[in-house]
C-alpha cells in the first residue's frame, strides 16, 4: 500500500463557492498534512461557471510550484437541471476546468431525479456522492469511465456502503474524496482507509481504490501536456 499519509483528493471547495479558505491556504494546509494532489472543485451552475473556472485557475501554477503538490482547477456542477447538464459540462471544459465533478443524488439534499444519469451521459470525471445510485446507472458509469465517489463528508457518506456495493457488483471504479469545505475536513491516508473499510471494502479493495486515484491523477497530468 502507498505511504500512509499520502492523499489524492479530487473534490474540495474554496471561498469561490461555500468553502472557508482561499485556494492558497487550502493548498498549504493540504500539503502540511501529507497531500500529494488537490483539486479545487467549487460549486457552479450557469450563473458562475465562467468566473470560477477562470479565477481558480489563476492560482494553480504558483501553488503547485511553491507548495510542491499537484493542484488542479476544476468545478462541481451542482443542482443543474438534468436536461442542461450535458451542455454545462461541455462549456466548463472549454472554459478550462481540468476536472469536472458533478453533485450527485445524495440523500442529504433534494437533488433532481435523473441527475446521476445525466452526469454519466455527459462524461463527467467523477459523480460525487451518488446516493442510492441504481445498478443500471452504475453499469453506465463503468462503460463511460466515470468514477463514483466514496465520500468522507458527513451526510453524503450515509450511502457509501450502497455506492460501494454498486461499484463492486458492476466492476466499476470509485475514488474517495473529502468534499472539503473547512480545514478540519481534510484527512490523512489512514483515515481514508478507515472510511473505505467502513463502506465494506477489504484491504485489497482499499488498495485498488487508492490505485484508482493514482490512475486518475495520471490522466489529469497527461491532459496538461
């Protein structure tokens, strides 16, 4: 297994949406506790996607150079009506979002039915906290190469066991993310492992999930070239 305190986190929030920290401080705090990579994925819809995609990206290069971890500017498309998701995902990628996460059908919020399916069909990178995702949608996620999220965030994590069962049944892929909004939401690798074990994984499956994160990180690095 990889070094115990090394974390790759594809889902965090800054002051550009409902997070508490500037990108600079969030990156610094992540580096200090052992992060290898962090993605800023602030909430967007049609009203703010351009501002977030452009402004967060301004910070990435300097933080990566001076703090010594991989930093990516992305978005979390959030509560967008399902019929509009495909176009929004296309537009944010054109605006420079390096990773696109979509706010899935968590049981903790009234997310519109059909959001999971629309996100997968749109080809997002990660479907965050997909709640009681159906086996059919989990199969489609596998076919489309969409990662399903195991969440470290309270409330969203309530269905981690179900999400993992769908990933396992369909032989899909998942990653663990923090959905960080505040400094105390950041976690180390040891705690991430415990969350995955709590979702029902064995040690081999935990290792495979960490390897999935390494694979996706490699894809993000390759996209920059």
